[in-house]
């Protein structure tokens, strides 16, 4: 293999690896948003997922159990969000921000209670690569697509699955209609409330899993605020992906590529101070928003609560 | 009587949150009564405790106002963190570059530079909202992360203090320091600036026409538009003013407390500022009082960590719970109507 080919393969492989938290968090955001629940607590939920996922895999020795508990914790946040907004009809941004604080606080409190303060960081095993027989032998595409950890495969399959559910099944049609016009959906006998609860909970689970990915793949341990804004970027990404599963998958690759590039340049050394390279993902996100906000299709009822007793929407 | 009635939900919310956290503390094997004694009374036991509380009150009030002033027009400024840091950068830069100017010139310049820098950081988000309709929550948060890198760049660049282990700049000129009000324990005059800003915001929002237009925009943007208020300009204006206030918080930390730029100088003030703003239900005039209460909890919380080893994050959980209970009390009130 030539040097250039190795570089490109490595870059693409890392990009697919780094895509996962973006895909999971953004699909979770999209799912809730499709029924009108606009979650803005991603950063906090991801931190809880990272913290809980790490602690549980550390104490049980199983990444699977850790990931499942992280999902459960995320789902709990989704449930609370749905309850406060859909049932109690509180402002979605206010509740989301409150959950963001609680998540951030909990994520840094829990390790101190469970493990305490140690000199060397406690580590969990990172997720192993699972090469797919034969396919992983293909040059470039093989290592990039078929020699990855299980959550890379999962996030790709999940995106396709969500596209199928949302756009090729009756259930998906009903679900989307709740986010577009809850009054009409309600009149047609679609249960607005249960649709909102279910998508919000599943969305929260995916966001929690996105958080658990960070200690389980990148660092092996939990550090305070380790999400570094990925939760907020996921919201922008969801707009970029027009609240649609497949464009979100593509968009995640774009944001992951920028993250990898920014990191590569910082490590590799260049004439630009590393601080400016570390700004890259955030600046890219703002630029992307300039080109997509206001142009991308958004669920009409996004961020609003539905009150069936009100006459107007 | 009505005053007491208004205050009642707050009291119940605080008590309920303390009860939940008390049970949590007890379950973790700490003595909740001892913990609460430390949390609530540290501020009033010693002069030092009280001054510490006032010193926390300054940035908390300012960062909370940075959130509530834009919220008056219905916009969420989550970027006080970045605006505060960029404000501190502006103040430090002027304080170092012109360190030989006399105090009568340097001090106002330092304050002005910081406030302008902070408001510039807010202007970016405001302009993105005005021009491209970009959600201000996202843009202000993203600008926070950019500001962290910016602080790191300034604090490790040519102005770096080589003697400090942590990224820190050399001190600004002594003429740019905020004058000290009380020598021992030391209290700087930042508190005067914070009081002035809090009063100015109160007068502006409750006694002036443009302040009224601001509140109306927040209450009903559509009706305001119909009645000839340029709501988009109101959004822009309120975000920039909020950012200037956050910038002032940065100035005070840089020129009053540390006399230099230190990485992490914003501490957790901006996050608490948001919590305070939400606890005050966005009411600008309630912010200073809520901020004082939270300052007491914060000073008490760190004392508690030192004396009985309870992790300080417990206090953050208590604060978040108080917020949730206050929000819940709104719903109960709505149901009773």
C-alpha cells in the first residue's frame, strides 16, 4: 500500500469511527423533533450517558451492560422531558436547559461518589474492532467500512432503519403528522401524547448511548465535560440534515471529518496555533448553519406544545 | 399579604429541594443537618465568609442579567460564558498594552474595552439571528467553545506568565486594577458596578419606553410587530446589551479579582447565571436577590466540601431541583385558576 493510500484509509476510518456520537445524538434529536418535542438537553444527556456508561462498565466489567444502562439513563431524561412538556405543557427550551444543568451536574457528581478521587484514572476496555469476514479484505473500503467497532455498524443500520420506519411505514407517517399538525392528527385518532412520549424516550436513549461511546471508544475513562459541545453540534447537524435520517448520516460524516482534521492538525503540528485548529468544528458548525437554517425543512410544530382544548394551533 | 403569597412558592420549592438533597446526603452517609448548617451559615459567620459571598454575587448577578435581558425579548442567551471570557480578554489586552496610563484613563479604558469585546461576541450571535435567522441558543453556545480556545491562545501566547503553572497572562498595569473598597477581607469596587448595572436594567425595563417595547416583544412578538415595533431589532439590541453585561463580569474578574487573564476565570458563574435567571422567571428585578441566595449556597457548598468532604456538586443538584420545583409551582398555580 502506498503512503497516500494509507493516509486516506486512516483518515476515512477515523471519520467513520468519530461519526457515531453525531449520528446517534442527532437521530435521537430528529426522532423527538418529528413529533414536535425539541430536545436541547443533548449535551447534558450525553454527559450522563458517558458518566453512567463508564461507571457501570467499570464496576461490572461489561461494556454492553454499561451501554444499556447509559441508554436507560438517557431514556429517563427523555421521559422527564416528555412529561414536563407534553403533559405539563412547560416551555420546551426552559425544561431542556434545566435538564442540561442536571445532566452536567450529575455526570460529574456520580464518578466522585462511586469511585472517589484517584491518582490514576480508572479505565474500561474500549470497544474492539469486529472485522466482517471477506468484506474487510477489500482495499480502502474494507478497513473503513467493515473493520470497525460494533456501534459504527449499529449507527449506519439504525439510520437506514429509521428512514424506513419514518418514510415507508404507516407508523412513520402517523408519527410525522404529529409534528406537522397535531390537531389534525388528533382528529384522525392518532394518539399525539403517546407518540411524543415514545419518540422522546427513544431519542433520549440514543443520545445517552452517544455519550457512552466517548469513554468506551476514545478515552477509556470519564472526564468532566468530555462531550466538548458535541451535543450542541448534534442539534445544528439535525437542522443540517433537514430532520431526515439519511441526510443526518451524511452530515455526521462531514462533522466527524472536520473533528478528525482539526485533531490531526493539532497533533501533527502546523504553522497555525493549535487553539485556532481546535475552533474548527465550532466555526464549521456556524458556517453550516448559515447555509442551512431557514432553508431546511423543519417539522412545523417543532418546539411547541399541543393543547387539544385550544381552538387555534 | 400578596407579597407573602408571591414568595410562598419559592419558599416551598427551596424546602422541597433541601428535603430531597437531605435524604440523598443521609443515604450517602453524611449528616444532613451539619451539611445544611455549613451551607446556610458560612456566609454570615465571619466577615471573610460575607465578603466571599459578595464577590460571588457580582459575577452571578451580571451573568444572570446577561441571560434575562435578552430573555425579556424572548431570546435565550446561553453565551454569557463566552461573552464574559472575551470581555476579560479585552480588558486584559488593554490593561497590558497601555499599562503606563494614569488610573483616570486606564481604568475606564479597561472597563470599556471589556464591555465592547463582550458585546462584540454577542453581536456575532445577534447578527447571525438577524441576518440568517440562526437559532441564538446554538450560536451562543458554539461561540462559548470558540472563546475557550481564544482564552487559551491569549494566556499561552506572548503575554504568558512563565512563572504560572496554569495558562495565565502577566498582570495588567496596576492603574487598571479596580480600586479596593475594603482592605481586610479584600473587597473590590466591582460590586458598585454590579449594583449600578442591576439598577440601570431595572429602570430601563420598567420605566422607559424602549424597555417597555422590549418586554412587549417578549410577551407577544406578533402583536408587537403589528403595533410597529421592529421586533428583530429588539432581539438584536437585547442580545448585545446582555453580552455587554456579561463582558463587564469578565472585566471585573480580570481587573478586580485576578488582575490578569487566567484560563477558567469564568468558573461556573455563567451556568449558575442561567439557573438564576430561570429561577427569577426571567424577571430582571428579581435577579439580584436570587443571585444573593445562590451566592450563599455556593460559598456554603465549598465550605462543606472542605469541612465534611461532601462533593460540591451536591449543591448544583440542589440548585437544579429548586429550579424544577419553582417551575412546577407555576403549573400548580395555573391549575388553580
